[in-house]
C-alpha cells in the first residue's frame, strides 16, 4: 500500500543512555512472532544485496527491538510515520536499546501482509531500495505489528556500529 524511507547520518548518537520508550500494549496477539518475519525479510534483503554486489546484513536484537517498538506504536495509533508518537526518530529509538551507531536508515510501510510483499514494495521505490542496498549498513532489524483493523505496520531499520 504505502511506504516511506528516511536516512540518518551523524558522527555520534544523540542519546545512548536513555531508557526504552514506553510502548502501548500489544495490538494483536494473533500475529506470528516478529523474528519469523525478520528472518524472512533478512533473507530477501540479503538476496538483493548479493545481486548488487553488496555485503549481507545480519540481524541485531537491538535493532529488532527498536523496529518492533515503532511498529507497535504505529499500529496502536493507526498511522505510518518515521516520527514516533513521542517525537523520536529511528536514531533515537535505536540509541535507546544501547546500540551505538554512526549511521542508520529506516523504511516503514503499512498494508502489506507478507515479508515478500513488503520487501517488493520497498524495492520498487528508489529511496527504499537505496537504503536496503547501502553497503555502509552491517545490521538490520524488523518490526511488524497488526492493528485492530487488521492492517500490518512494518518498520525496517539498518545501522552500523561505531
């Protein structure tokens, strides 16, 4: 349905000691575990990275945590944005997990049901594709949450440690 992308690049994280943000209650307990989708998305992303001659990314539990928190936030409020309900961006959300990054990128989407559908949507957007194929990223994390109306909200974050 809809997807959006954003990239952040800074010399140092703005806040690496902040406690994790409060996340609204789980929106749907019927959705499979995020790790299931994270592995599928990682496999698709790495296949496209390999075709482009770009090194693969590995999953980071910290980036998964940041992405899941943002997906739940979007699903609970039924909105899609790079800005969290607390005003945070992906860099702030990643830093809250303790991951010390020097670069990050984020793709968000809403409405796709499967991992292949959301990756396909991101690959058909030049900005999203550029983030997924950026050779500077070493790690990725994925979040997926389903709103009460059945809409899936996705967040894919990439980063590299300092």
